[in-house]
C-alpha cells in the first residue's frame, strides 16, 4: 500500500497536467483540499460543515484571513 501512495504522489503533477488540458474551455467544479489548484481556477466556493461559507474570486480568497 505504501508503494501505491508514493506512486500516486509522484504521478500527481502529470495527472494534474492532463486534467488541466481536459478542462480548457469548460466549466469545471473541482473539490479539493490542495491549495495549489487555486492557481488554475477563477472562483473559489468554500464549504464549512456542508454549507457555503465563502464565494470569491481567487485573488480575493487568497488574500482573506480564512486561507
């Protein structure tokens, strides 16, 4: 199991690259806890306990104290 996790971590940049190619020109909803995806989106919808707690442009979200 540890080998699989390491392989996925090493492949994650390649996977992200391919996904971004597929996303071009489309509206896509990404559910993630990894903040590096913020570099590739226009808006952020933040959920807390299953409810929307924040909706903002990425620039505004990155500058907010909740990040």
